C-alpha cells in the first residue's frame, strides 16, 4: 500500500517535471499560440475588428498620407507596443533595404502581401518606372494592403495580385506581361517556398542575376528550401542572421542569386 503511494508520488512528480520542462522548452510557441489564437480572437470579439483592421486604423490616425516611411513607422510602433503582427519588421527591413538598393530591381515580385508593410518598404526604394507585384490569397488582407499602399502614395508602383502563388506564378508571363523578375521576396507560408521556387524556374521567370530573398528561414524555418538553393549549382547563397519581427527570437533572411 505504502509502496504504491510512494511509486505513485514519484511517477506524478516525474510527469509534472516533464510538463514543466516541455512548457519551458516550447515557451515561445505557447506564448505565440496564446497570443495569436486566444487573446487576438477575444480582442477581435470585443472590438468588432480584426487585428489587421486595428493596425490600419492606427496607421490612418498616426501616419502622414503620401509618406511611406511614416506608414512603416506607424506599423512598427503599433506592433512593438500594442499587438504583434507578421510584417517583416524594421530589423530585417533594414537588411532588405540594403539588398533592394544593391539589386536595383526594375521588376519585383513578392509572395505574401499581408498588410502591405514589406511591399511599401521595397517600393519606396524603387526608381520611377520600376514595378512591384505582390501576391496574396486572403481577400481581407489584400483589401487592408491596398488601403495601406494608397495611404503611402505608392499605388502607381505596386500591384496586388489576388490569388494563390501556385495559381498566379504560371500566369505572370502571359497575363501580366512579365518576362523575368529581378528580385523575388518569399514571405508566404513556408511549405510553399520550395515548390514556388521550382515554379519560378519552370516558368522561365528567373534570369542570370535574379535575386531570391526569403524571410523566416530559421523561425518558423524553411529547411527544404534552404537545402535546395544551397545545394543547387546555379544558386549562390548568403545568410543574413537577424531576429523575428518585433521579438528577440533568432531568425534570418536567405539571399539566393540565380547564376543563369
Ligand atoms: C508573413 S505574411 C507576409 C508579410 C509581408 N510580406 C510583410 O512583411 O509585410 C504571409 C502572407 O502570405 C499569405 N499567403 C500564404 N501562402 C500564400 C499563397 N500560397 N499564396 C498567396 N498568399 C499566401 C498569407 O495570407 C499572409 O498574408
């Protein structure tokens, strides 16, 4: 009887420590799940608005119309101080700025628009005549992005293509008269990075010197994509360590230049 009680207590203690250890080990995932799935749904219910509508409303109140930098600053301020959101953010944004300035793209393609933060960030650096096409399959995100881009005054440089990347990439040549792209920013769901890179290659959209720039290659990570471009003789890769947008967790951008 006493023996059973002792064994039961030891077993319960081991389980308790295991649960605590797992909670500590995966605390970032738990905090993220709590914030994004529970807290945000509760605030949405109370405010009658989505998180993205709240970001837009903040930007409308605090940014200067026609000034892209003030739109970016307002989004960053809101996401640091009020609600986290999946924009590329200011830390990785500075790295992106440098890569866009070096590549001097005339035709830029973005996979994953969300609220338009990275599209505005890249388009503000483009010379007259250069174009940015950004693909988004979520109708309400596309609508928020369109208003954000309008507010930044960049509507003549950015076109939002509504639909999935797998459906739109093969149509880019014929339907949108794009012969090749100079820079592609991959920032959609991570399991699409590799198939969409292959689709870009198959569709003949990459030329010698085209740059692929991929976000979140560490967190949440895109291992198949990294393995493919790093092991491919026709890509030359550079890794840019950084942190997850608005958080201190480790992340990185990967640049893969197509050698033709
Ligand atoms: C991380 S967010 C993009 C953030 C944005 N690039 C920025 O930094 O401001 C990813 C977006 O990709 C969109 N998305 C995911 N998979 C997609 C696909 N296969 N086709 C089109 N859009 C996709 C999601 O709806 C989401 O809005």
